[in-house]
């Protein structure tokens, strides 16, 4: 039997998975884009600004999308004691600037980058899931990831979809012994969101089996990327920790008792913004889904990485935005895929996704 004939079943399997991912990407993003267009037409306006109201899908460029556009247009500026843009990592603004150079508007470029990146994320996540579980499980996980309510952020002019693609792609590359590619993808992901560094936890067992220096280089690559960003900030702003100092203006300061502070501060947080209930609910949901993923057979290293992605932000003393941070933990969606009646879950999730987009003008994503 020829080598081509031997590879044909694997090729057909991947083609089916790719088609499945493409279909669910189109369906899920249609829900998001259509809802955003309706909100633009009839409201509510909420906290959206003039830049967003001038574009039919401008809602998807609001909130932190403004900060990423500012970095793309003007670079970094640290304003001590005030909210400032070094808190936003550079890869997404760099890509946004490149898209603008090709003729796209700032808002349109950010939305297009995010949504195309999400297609790549679904495909690579499907491949990773298929290798760890099986094709049927991968399809369920992709379906639920595509319509997950908090996944509205994957269509915002934010880097989350890009980072998920780079995490999944980096680990898939490592599993195939393509360590230089893995290092490049994970380093790039870290320059978009620092949570990418937690993807090194599942890489450690692979590096041990490989016993190659380049494998350990891939494990170290995200930390080298963090160091390079610090060097850049030191050279341009004379403060290598400018990104952490900028975070403090948002009330985020990491301490060993941060989680206790976050819990103790819930009544006060609720009094100032009742939407914190949403993030607390997602916090509990993510932990429950990680437990389900472990029961479904997800490797412990992935559960540990997911737990760090979900729990560590609370050590800044706040639950805010946990719903979005948890999107970067692939094991969360393996737990979701382990739920019974996945199509019913997908239908409910799709409805909640519409609600999430419709209320974006009223609350921080």
C-alpha cells in the first residue's frame, strides 16, 4: 500500500474536523456580528464612544479595544498613578498597525484580526483536542467553544482569540517535535497576553521525553519574551515593570493575600458595580469545568495550567474580567465537552452569547 493511501484516512479526518470548525466559527460569529449590528442600530448605547458609534460593528471595538488602538497609533506612554497603556502587551497593536498600513481602519482592522484569529484558534484547538481525546470529543469541544457566552470576547478587538490560537498551535507543534516553531508561537503569544506562559506546564513532560536542548528552549521561550518586553519598556519608558505599575491604576496589585482581599471586597465591589456577580459566577463555573475535564481524562498538567489562568488573576484583589481571562484555558472547554447533551448545552450557550453581546455597552467585557 502506498504512503499516500496510508495517509488518506488521517487526511479525511482532518478535513472533516476543519469543515466542522469552519461551520461552527461561521455560525457563532454570525450570532455575535448580527447582534452587534442590531445594538448599533437600536441601542443601548451605554458606555460606547464616538469612535465605536461611527461603525456598524463598532461595539466590538469598544472598551480595551480603544487602548489597543492607542498603542498601535502612538506607542506606549506611562502616566504614574493613572490608567495608561503599558498594561496592554504589544503583539496585537503591532498586527493592528500592520492591518492599518494595508488600508484597514483601526476599528475594522481590530475586529477582522480577532475574528480570523478565532477561526485559526478553533482549527488548532480541534487538532490539539483530537490528539488528546478523539475526533468526536474534539467536535463537541469546538462546537461549545464557538458559542461559549464569554467567547464574545473572541470577536472584540482584543488579543484573546490570537492568544488561544498561539497556545494551541504551540503545543501541537511541540507534540510533533517541531520545537523551534513551538518556541516562536508561544513567545509570540506571551507578547500578546502573559498567560501564555502557563502553556509551558503541559510542555514540560514533552520536553523531558524529547531530551533535546531545543525542547527546553521552547519551555523557556515565553519567559524570554516577557524579559524582552521588560527590556523594551526599560529602554523606552525607563521602567521595565511599567506594565505592572500601569495595572495598579485599575486596582490590580498582586499580593499573597490577593484572593482573600478579592473575596472580602465582594460587597464593596457589588455596591459599585453589580456586574461583578457575572465574574464570580464564571470563576466558579471555570473551576467546575476544570474538574469535569480532569474526570474526562484531561492531563493533569493542563488542569494545573487552567487553574493558574483562572485563579491567579484573583490574587490581584479582584474578580473583574475573570470571565475573559478563563477563555485562555483550553481545559475549560474540555470540561464543557464532557457535559451530557452537548447540543442542548450549545443551544443555551448560543442564546447567552447573544445576551452577552447585547449587553456589552453596559458592562466591561
